[in-house]
C-alpha cells in the first residue's frame, strides 16, 4: 500500500493566500508571485476569504483585478453579497484605472439589461469620481419606472463629484417621488465645493418641503462645514412638535454654545425624555 500523501494544490494555494492576507507587506515584496496567486484563490476560496482578497487586490493590483471583479459581478452563480462587493469595488478603483473605457462600455450596456439586479450593480459600479462618460446613461436612470433604479442612480451621479449634477438633481426634486427626493437629499451634502448652494436647498426644504423629511434634513445639515451659520435655523425648531427634532436642535445649539443656560433650563421639563436628557447633558457641560 502506497504511503504517498496526495498533494492538495487547492489547500496549498489557499494557505498561501491567507498568509498574504495576514501580512500585506509580503504582497509588495513578492508582487510578481502574490498577485497571480491571489487572483487564482479569488475563484476558489470560501466567501470570507474571497472578500478579503478583493479588498487586498483593490489596494495593490487595480489593473489586474477589475475584470475578475466584473466577472464576479455578472455571474448569477456567485453569492449576492460578493457580487455587490465587486460592484462597489469597481466604483472605488475606477478613477485609478489607466484605461477604463472598455469597462465603462460594458457597464453601460449592462444598464440596459432587463434583470434589475444586473442594472443596479452596473449603476453602482459606474459611480466613481470624474466618470462623466457614464453621466448621460445615469441621468436617464433617474426617470426609470423602478424606484430602486432611480435611487441607486442618484447615489452614482453624486459619486461623480461633478457640481454640474447638482442643478439637475435640484430640478428633479421638484417632480420626483418622495423616496427619490429623500435619496437626493441624502446625497447632496457630498458636494463639498457647493456647500452654500446645498445649504440653501436644505433650508428651503425645511421651510416649504415635506414635514416627514425635516428630521433627516436637520441631521444632514450637520454634515456641512458652515454649522455656525445655522444657529437661527436650529432655534426655529426648538418648539417643533416632533421631540426628536426639538432634541436635535437643542443638541446642536448646545454643542455650538449658542444657547444661554437660562434658555436650556425650561427643556428640563419637556414632556419628551430624549429632550430632557439633551437638556441635562448641556447643563452639565456648561458647568464644567
């Protein structure tokens, strides 16, 4: 009887892949060997390992990994979460590719696929900074009958980081569904070079828009840099019927030290416990 133990090449491959994952510095030192090995392991490993490999290759081998990522994204036999991760990573590495035109062309073609999942992932993958070659196709998706397609298109358009998109989204807000308006509002703060314009949009929506969106908009307003200029706006919401809005407005004013202690004290008797807790916290911070 033979005592030779069969060589398990798959096991050896995955063991080496795990070694690179635990010590990413080895990838730099052994790049010519490590990258091909990790690309092979990407097809063979368990889900957790494959996700870790995607993260590594997205950092060290963008040019080598983008087509394998595209193949994973399009393969219906792959787990949905891995396909989603592949789509998101394409949007992350897209700006750094030497020549992404073939990839962009493929993804734009996928946006015409009748399968909603394929369309959604293609839209996600196209949303990278400066990818204006995909802008027109993404804009068309704002008018898709499927609300999920509309909302994902909003996110992808904002990821382009082109301020020309801001006016288009603002115009769209005047005619779209409440869900799409919410998606637009949730993404506008990311236009860092247009903070003044975004602030005005948020202010207008707070004053004239859908009341159910007020809390969300106030939260988003805190993402902008010009917080101190919002003091009067926050004061106007201290008597709002929604206790969450009262608490948030009070919290923001307290954080800016823009409300006197004598004006905080009445909120200790507010009927809502979350408002009372916020008032107590401010009083304690002022006494320090």
